[in-house]
């Protein structure tokens, strides 16, 4: 009988090469798992925007601080942020102190709430792929693109809704991490489990009055 592999022996996607426990946990438990919760999707969009020009590990390590600073990504509270709140965030060393990104997060909260008047963010996003996750069969990390036609389309759709810092590359990273696409390499120990979750996933549907 073959013994189960230890955590260190498991094969993972090459981008997890940094020996960091939190990065490994993120890859093994979150990355590629299909997500339908509006708050968590909104959080990921905001964090991916803050990640622009930085490493995801930097954001991941600061995520608890972001959650505290942004009231666990309560869009209604963020949308009401004032100049005083902006000053508080700019003084918070626990997050990324970038005024443009902070301003964008407030605008994105307002866009998110406006969109929810018609439909959920989850349904809006999943509707672009008819609710069916895209399961790739990547053999090498060299096959993984920085952006795709899908990420360009969704980027344009989000910008039309008023979202900022949602360029095609940012959105493709978002689609990968939130399970819209499966870009684990086929040799990765998380490829098959994520593919199974994606095949069983029931995506939310657009409301009848959504457009």
C-alpha cells in the first residue's frame, strides 16, 4: 500500500516555488476553487487591483490587514468612505498605501452596489462563460497566458460598469484564482480536485431584469 505523500512531496504549480507556508496553503486550498460569493469575489477584485505592480504574496500576507481596514470588504461602508477614511488608509502601514488604488476601491464599491441593483456580481461574471468553468490541460507554466480574449471581454464589461484597476491581466489572475478557469498544471496535485469541483459547480444565474 502506497503511503500518502507528505506536504513537501506534493507536486505543485511552479509559481509556488517560494518556501512560504501561507503561499502554499493559498495554492492548496483557495487558488482555482470556483467562487460564487459576492463579497469574496468583490474582495478578490479589490485585492487584485492593489496587487498591480506587486507580487501576490505581498498582498496575501497583508490580506488580514486589508480585511480589517476595509471592514471585511463591506461595500456599503466602503462606498461611504470620506476624506478622513482615505487619510486613515494612507497612514496604515499594514496595507498598500497607494492613493489611486484606494480611490479606485471606493469607486469599485459604488460600482458593485449599483450592479447589485440589477444582479449579483457572481452572476454577472459567471454569465460570460455560461456558468461553466473552463478547465485547461496545461502541461507547462509557459502555456499559461497573462491575459486572454475572455479576460479582455470581462475587463471591458467591468469598466463599463464603473470598475477601475480591472485590466485584462488583472482580470485573468482573478479568473484563475476564483476558479472561473483551471490553470493548475495537470501534474499539480490540485488539478484534479479543482476540476472535480468545477464540473460540479452550480453558477448563479442572472436576474431577469439584468442587462
